[in-house]
C-alpha cells in the first residue's frame, strides 16, 4: 500500500510539476488556506502523505462521512495545488501478492 502511494505520489508530482505554472492561478493557494477550505467545505482531513520529486509533498485528504477526496501537491515555497478529486474514498490494507520462489 505504501509503495503504491509513493508510486502514485511520484507520478502525480511529475504531472503536477509540468502543469504547476498553468494551474497556479486557478487551483493553487497557500497550504493553510487549502487545508482550511477542504475541512470547512468538504469535511476532508489528511489521510496520507508522500514526498515527491524536487521537495514536493503529495497529500490525500478525504471525508469518512461523504467519501469525497482530494489530492494536493505542495511546493517547497508553501503553495498547494489541487491535483485531483472525486468520490467513494475507501481505506484499504491489501497484502502483497505471494511471490513464487521458482523464478
């Protein structure tokens, strides 16, 4: 699960960094403002966090009550951008598949 989140975080950070300049005017704000808005408007709190490339931080916020979720990326200067959002958030704890030793 953690490895999957870090892989997702790395991919999102790569996408976010390439689109950060264009998105900054519309979907970005100082982190404290974004976190406050997600909590007040959507009832979302931080569920996971991961480090991306170039010091970027990926966070997943979600509401246990409504199932809404938001993925953000925060740059080293404290600007947080919304990367994706949706519904039906679930917490999973899946086991790794059994690896065959006869490879």
